[in-house]
């Protein structure tokens, strides 16, 4: 902890050309820039072995950062923690932290691995629930039978599992609704397209399509159009993310239910690390491990506002406004994507 800018490496599990993870990184870069931190991003390219090689390089190389931000994608978290032993690097988990089962073995943050200082995750269960509930409500209003297909992400990713649990919780509130089938499309457009062609032929009575992200929603939508269905009319879609395509599709009505917010988590993690580095420990201001209600459902107007703000330099946000080290009069963190909806 000195006057020198804190250096951070983000081990990004996604691909360097993947819309979600690229925008996630851009948001982090904007925060780093506002807070005077240095940020280097290494993409895992959705390959767990590559991600672990990158982790080893960062943690055991000669130019080590002050902090490493990682995601427990495909349950790789404990291995990343093992690689960090003796490195002097402090670790922080975003998006997916270690599961309860993993923590029974590896311990919680600031425990067996004292340099693992904390985590910040979204309430993914709430996201799955909010989307499904809104979709079922719209379906009910249209008078169509509540027959749903679901496209989930990856069986091995906690965020995906939680979204699916939320979707099932919403379904349980609608006993007249029926989940025709749930498939894992691995977050991918092409895979959801292929599965969508098969499923929509098998279940022509489908009226609702729940999807754990936007890419899968668009793949399923492409299949639907090919089969003569009309998204937003006789087939209602939910989608989750912040891609320009999703925001446009919400504005024009092809996406009936749009959820977003978790792309901002990396930036909020940068705020927490900035403060920690400045001697303000986030653990005493709301806990070392936090789950925040970051997801919002967007109406058409908000989708248009968000798209405009995401295109602005720095997104029209000053991330210093969220720092407790820079605002000692405040006692707690207020992280939210509301500034992007104005």
C-alpha cells in the first residue's frame, strides 16, 4: 500500500471477442481509469486449462500484480487459490465465487488462503426468477397457454445454476404453467439455434422462451423465425445482458423481458480494491463477501437510455463517486446501474 497505483490483473474467463466479457472489461477499464489504477486483462477464451495457465503465469511470474481478480468458472477457483500460495498477490472473486462445497474443502476467504480477500457476486437466482416471472405474467396477459422452453448456460457454472433455480421458483408460482424442456446451450448462439430448431418442431405449442443470457435467446429466436414464428407476438423471449443487440431488440419488442446489471460487477470490484489499497477495508463496510441485488428489468425507454450511455466515453459515470475511501462521510457502498438508465 503506497502512493503507487495499485496494479490489478483480471483473469477473464470469456473470449476476447465475446460481447458480454468485452463490455464487462470496458466497464472495469473505465473504473480503473477514474480511480488511477492499472488494469491488465487476460482472456481465458472459455478454456479452463488456458485460464489456469494464465493464472500460473500471473501468480508465479516475475512481474506480479498487487491484485488478481478471478471467476470460479467451471469450478477452477480452488486451483487458482492453490497457485497463489506464496505469491504475495491478493485475490478477489467476481461473478462466481467458490461454492459452499468447495469452501468446505478450501475454506472461505481470509481463511486457509489469507490472501483471498473477498468476493462480489450478483444475485443470479433473482435474475432467473425476475425474468421468468415477467415472462409468465406477460404470457398470462396474452391469454396463451403458459408453455415454456428454457435455455440454460453451463452445468458447471454457479451463475447458470442459480439462474435456473430462480426460473424454477417462478414456475412454481404458476401451477398452470409447464416447462416443456430445459437444455444447456453453453451460453452460445449457434448451439441454441440448433437446439431451438429441434425443440420448436417437437413442441409447436411453445409460447414462452426463457434464456439465461442474450446470445442463447438470439440463437433460439433465429430458429423461431426460420420456422415462421414471430418473436414478441406469438412467442415471447427473455434475455439477459447489455449487448447493443439485446437493447435494440428490447426497444423494438422482439425481446419481451430484458434483464441486465451484472456486467458492472468487475468495475465495483475495482472500487473495493482501490479502497482496500487505500487502507479502507470493505470487510468492515458490509462484509468481505457480498452478493448485491444488481439486476434490473428494462422497459423500452430504459433500454434505449442504457444503449446511449454505454456508447458514451467513460459511460457517463465517475467511479470515484462510489468509493468510501474518497467519501469517508459515507458508511456503505451503493453499487447500482441506475446512472446508466437516466
